[in-house]
């Protein structure tokens, strides 16, 4: 849950998109499509679904303090923005580390990080990395290659279940991770061990770094495949907050819950459809293209001229 309930979840989702858009304009490139597809899911998680404590890290992100080791007492993980590790609190594992900019924007929107935290984005010595690592805000672990996050989260959930801890483990992942064998192995293991304190939201935007998912490795009926592994699977419109709320309440005893959030990689920014399916990272080819995109998307998002000028 958020530190402040002054905004609705829909407001937070819109704020995530606006913030990522302005940052992309300012830096001549960014992960725009991830904000389009993930905004509602992340707003739902941070504003409604997660039970979190007060952040243990400062609102202005700390510099990178080195990797965790016995000789480095200053090392930290970005999970501090989710609050302390305690039995009653939930844990959130972010699997696609390239969603980092969207995660940072979500943390700002719900009041867990400073308004100007993105000023540190991708700078030398900063913990606010473009591809998140364990020290980046909101990140508990370094997921490295896609598909590792779910396995790490399942281990955490299994340990918490054995300890009878009431807090759940939530995972945010992308559909591209179902092109990796480790994901399917993990589903089988979670079902076999009855790890039912884990909740997974999958951003099914049907694209990856090489283009459309179907052109690289078509997953077919993803919901049927996932359910065949013995887990509870719900397939929903990932931009429908009521559908997400309902799906989150349908966990079954003895089974992990997988929510396939079917999304659009240009939701709220229809102009991006011109580039589909090459939307993994949006970089401008010319000043003219940047201006055209900026003007079109700003109008879609309701951003005024003054904000555009500051970008």
C-alpha cells in the first residue's frame, strides 16, 4: 500500500506514464513501451496490493556503495524502498530489470522516493541504474538474464511458508521470460511444493528486444500452457484495474497464483504504434522525429507546453 492515498490507482498509473515520457524526452531515449504496458499493474501493486512498511532508505537515492560482502557494511539493496524485511510485510521481486525507469517512477508517484530522484538516473556512481541491480531503488535482487527473478522469488516464498510468515511474495515479470526454460521449471517446482504464498503478475505485451514475440518464439495459448503446470492462472485485460483486483483475490490453497495481464505496448501513447514491433527501447533518429513524437504524445497524455519546455 502507498504512503499516501491522496491519488487513485488510475491517477498513479497516468503519473507513471507521464513521468517516463518526460524523462525519455529529456534524455533522447527510454523504455517508453514498458511504461505503456506496465503502468496499471505497478500502480495496483504499490497502491493497493502490497503490504509494505515505511522505507528504510532515504528519499534521495544513495550512491552505489559496492556489492554485498562480509567486508562491505555499507552495501544495501533497493528493497529498502519497500520497507523493512519483517514477517508481516510482503516482498516484491522485479524480474525484468530493464523496467527500472518505470519502477522508479512508480516509487516516486506513491511517495516512496523523492520527486527529483530521476536526476540521478544512469549517472556514474549512482544506484539509480538504467538496468536495475540489487542496489537500485525497488530492486531486491539482481535478476541478470530474464527468467531468474521467479526462481529467486519462489525460494523466498518457500522459506517464508515454512516459517509460517503471513507476508506474501509478489513477482513482476514479462511474457518474454516464458521463452526461457527456467520459468517453466520453476512453475513445476512451485506447483509440486504447493507454494501458495506467491503472487505473480506477468506483463503480456507480446514484444521483446528482437521485435514481436510471435516472430521470435510464439508461445501459443500461454494461459493454457501455464495452467497445465498445476498453478492457478488468470488471464485478464492488464489495463482494467477492476479485473486485476478481482484476479488477485482468486488464489487457491496449495497453488501459486499467476496473473497474465494482457497489455498494449502503446497504451496511452498511440503514436508509438508507428514503431511497433520495434518498441523495446525508443531512441530518436532525428530532432524532427523527437519533436513530432513529443508533440503527439504530450497531447495524448495531457501534458502542457510548460512541462514540455522543461523536458
